[in-house]
C-alpha cells in the first residue's frame, strides 16, 4: 500500500493592483 502523500497546495494569491 502506498502512503498518502499530501501535496503542498499553494493558494494562488492575486495582488491587489
């Protein structure tokens, strides 16, 4: 069984222009 690897999810941060 393969261990569940949590992918590092980076939230797309939109800079306020």
